[in-house]
C-alpha cells in the first residue's frame, strides 16, 4: 500500500514537471519574434531607381538618372545622396520588433492610417527598381524615441494593403517636404583660399580687394584716393567668407529667374590656385538671388602663393559648374550682405580717419 502511494506521488510529480516544461515552450501561434521586414532586400537595394513619397498635401518622387538622384517636385534639382542612402540602409536593416494593432480604426493612433486621407499624419513610401518592380511598399507612422539608442529610434509602420501595424527598429525617417531631400550645398571655398575680390554694382560703384603677401595676410582695398583710409581688417576680410558653406534657401531654373538678373551686382572671387568664381547677385524685395559659374583663371596666383596640394582649377571649375549650371538660387540675406559691399562700406568715415591722424 505504501509503495503504491509513493508511485502515485512520483507520477503526479512527473506530470507537474512536464506541465512546467510545456509552459516554458513557445506556442506555435505565439507572438512573432523580431524579424527583418524585408528579408533579402540587401541583395536588391542597389537596384533602386525610384522613391515615391505620398502625403495628404503632395506626392513626389526622387529618381536616379545617370547615377545621380534628383527631386521631381523641385524642378528636377539634385537630391542629397546621403539622405537617400540613409533611408535605403534603414529599410535593409529594419526589423519588426512587435506586432501592434490590426484594427483600421486604431491606425491613426500610431500614424499608419491611409496617407491619402485628409489630415493624415502618415507618409506613404514606395521603392522601385528600374523596371518598376516594388522593392518596398509601406506606410510610415509615428516615431518612438529609444532611450539609450541614439540614431536607432523605433516607430510604427505597416505594409500597404495589410492592416497589421508593426513596431520597427530602426524607424525609417521619410521627409514630407521635397525641399528637405535636395542637396542644399552651392559652394564651400574657405576664406583663406581667396586672394582677390572684385565687386561691380550696376550704378558703377566698384571696389577691388587684394590679399597682402603671406598666408595669414588681410585684404587691402586697392586704388585708394588721397585722404581715404580703409576700414578695419575684419571689415575688409568679410567678403572673402562668401563662398564658405554657401547653401541655398530655394532654387529655380535659370529660365524662370527674373529678367532683372541681367542688371545684378557682379562679383568675382579668385582663389590662390587660380580658380575664378563669377557671381551675379540681385536683391529683389526680401530675396537675394544668385547665379554662379566658375572657370580656370587666365591669371595665375603669384609665385609660391598657391596652397600646397591645391585643387586643379579646371577640375574645380567643372565640379562647381556641374552643380550650378542652369540654376538660380535664393541665398540667405546674411550671405549676400557679406559680399554686397560698396566702396564707402570699406572706408573709415572722414571724422574717424582724421582722429587717427591726430
């Protein structure tokens, strides 16, 4: 009797242990494990030829032509390649971390409602190859910051036509404004590389600045008349900063620019290496318009003045012209003000000059 009781207790114990082991195993229909939302995309991502963006306000495309990305909604202007690459890499790495709602009534809470609906906060994103094949087709919803993972935020997405919403990581940032996709760089030539500046205003006011000898020398105002005293060195040097990190606010085809550009102020900046950058700058109401072109100068820099390892001026001119040819830019007011100097701006007032002479 005692043996039967012990055997029964042992059987109960085994059944309990089995129940615990079974409870610890994932069920076949349990929650899905984190997985790539687009498995195999890394093998095809370089085939991307078109990116479609859809919002309630607008739809536009970023397309690749002859190896360069352009934005159709901004007159076909060049896209920022780093913005495109960052998005495509995110799509390759994107993992579905957690299944969220399948209820269409709840999609708006996550920002994954139909992007065609008025007032929707979602963004439709379609990535196609050169034959129109779909590489990715999804609706991008709200971002959810991930503490401790800077640059690797989470957020919500769902595939178009599928009600299932997902929490994904990393979350693909898709800019809603086409201007946020373009390459805003116009030029970036350090002030230290500029050796000569000529500014000619339509009314005939002209000034000529030439850098003095030596690497750290300031600019000197040329053709001073008797009694004229130049302004402080920092004032004379200011125009040389014009081409440093010069970025656009807006862009338009040259054919769409106002006819008044023909009468714009003309600025010539020569570098130590012999590059000549010619600008036309027009102040029109509250905008400053710029047309810019470059060439290898016919007047070389003074002997020993060109910086060591300086760029070939012909190659530098071609690179700048490739970006700017046929375009007119709206530039920040402070940039225009740095170079639209008049002769009087670069001279000390007579009273101050007399005081210095005492």
